C-alpha cells in the first residue's frame, strides 16, 4: 500500500461518513422535540419534552459508541463499494 492510496482511502472514508451523517441529520426540536444524527444507525439522539404531571420540561440526550462505530464501518464499506463501482465503469469506457 502506498501513502497515496492510504491517504485517499482515509479521506474518502471521512467524506463518505460526513455526507451520510449530514444527509441523515434530522432536527425536529420545534415539532416533536427530537434530534437524531447518524445513518444507518442513529448514534446521537436528543429529545425535549414536557411532563404535565410534574409540570417540568425535561431534556435527554444519548450518544451510542457502538452505533457510531457501526456507522463508521458502514462508511468504510460504502467507500470501497463506490471505488469498485467507479473502477468498473472507468475500465468499461476505455
């Protein structure tokens, strides 16, 4: 493995993870009080709600390391799948 290949792979995985995360970002705090980040697993969730019995507003947030790692592994698989797909397309055109 060359440095060029490794740096391109690391950058490609980070870009694919970022794109998947940005596309799956859902901020519905004004509507139902929920914020979710992550694809295909939601690794961060935050919610706000009102309890009429206790007459208080409450906020809960949850970060899941296992879902974060799962999303990152998905980004790695997605990057290498796209690499194979683009290589196949480019070799057919030549």
